C-alpha cells in the first residue's frame, strides 16, 4: 500500500463533516482508561468502521470509537481504543490516527497506555510520564514512501515527548492522589507478555515500563511536528518480579481502580494546555 496525502485526507474530510467544531487536543485512551471518555461534554461519537481509510480496533477492552466534544473548556477528540501491531497491522498503517488528528488541526496529542512496571521502585497503580522510548523491534511507522505534506524523510526525535508538556504534567501532580514518576517506555510487540529474561534485559537497557503501544503514535507525531504528552499507567509489575502469573484481568482491574483519579488528573492537564 502506497499512502498519499489524499489517503489520509479522506478520513479527515469525513470526520470534519460530522463535527461542527475543530478539535484542539487529541487524546488516545489505552486499555481500561476508556472511562475518561465519559467526561466529554456534548459528545459526537463516530465508529471507526464508518471512517474511510481508518482501521478497526479488535481488542475487547477498546471501544473502537472516536468521541469529540469539550473537556475543561477545550475542544478535544478522543480515541477510545487504539491500534497495535499485535492485531496484525503493519507498523506503516499505525500512522493513520495521528495523521487524522493533524489534518483535523489538533495542536497536541495526549497518549495513554497500560504498562508493566520494570523499574523496581514502581507499584501497580502508579503513573509514569513518558520522557523517552526504546523501540528495538519491528519497522518504523515512517518506513516507505515519505509523505512530505506531513514531514521530512529524516527527522529529529530527541524531544518528541515534549519537555514543556511533561513539566505541565508534573506541575499538575500535586493533589492528584496519584504516585507520578517520569521514565522511559520500552516497546515490546506482544501479544504475549514478556519473559522474565526479557524484563531483566529491558531493565539493563534503561526501560522503566514496558508495553505494546504508543511508540508508533509518538514517532508519527514527531514526524509531523505535533507536541506529545504521554502516560503509562502501571497496571502490573512486569514478568519475573512477583511470583504470580501476568493476566489481562490484572491489567484491567488496576486500570479501572485508578480510572477516576487518572481522569481527574488528565482533565486538570487539559484545562491548562
Ligand atoms: N507488558 C506489556 N504490556 C503490558 C503489560 C506488561 O507487563 N501490562 C500492561 N500492558
């Protein structure tokens, strides 16, 4: 598949026609973080399957809906459910959501995910502001024909997790009831959770949290010069740390437990963005 600017424009034209406003901030909600969508006032909901040239979410805990409206006085567009390479999508297809946001005119994106805690000082229920990432496996989402309307062939990613937005997130931490860290997100392709040996290696390499998403979205945003703020909710300790099996259920239970405090925290940040 050769993607052109017109390919992405078709999705944006459809969404623009459904919304009677231009969203300023895009938000991608990760596993079990969907409840934030209930905060959106005057919501307009669009099923992914109705958007031309878009993808569909195949994960049970991902709703598969684009929801746009107002949060804390800001116009937002929110993806409740995202796309992962483990669903069978090519890395190159994973540029689609961020490019839609860019064409809708969003000036920043907030990415959220559920992740395993690799840093031994982290606990389930903690939140990590992502300050950098490691993606050693799989292709770049920007591989293939460059679409210059979005950005240059070669691009800098040193500050893709935008320092000013990270500072804002830290400034909003007090009173949130959450334990907030800042650290490095290590991408693993899944869908299996990692082995204990992989987690030991990830720790040596500098990863603080491990997960199966987010990195392609951050890279796509960096390519089109869109500021990024990203959070990992630590839903479980990564493999080999605790003497217990890793389950999707644990991920969802922890996600649900902190959904309320996390949603309050996000709302406070959106208000100040
Ligand atoms: N590993 C990878 N992805 C995850 C994890 C994990 O431990 N927890 C939630 N998403």
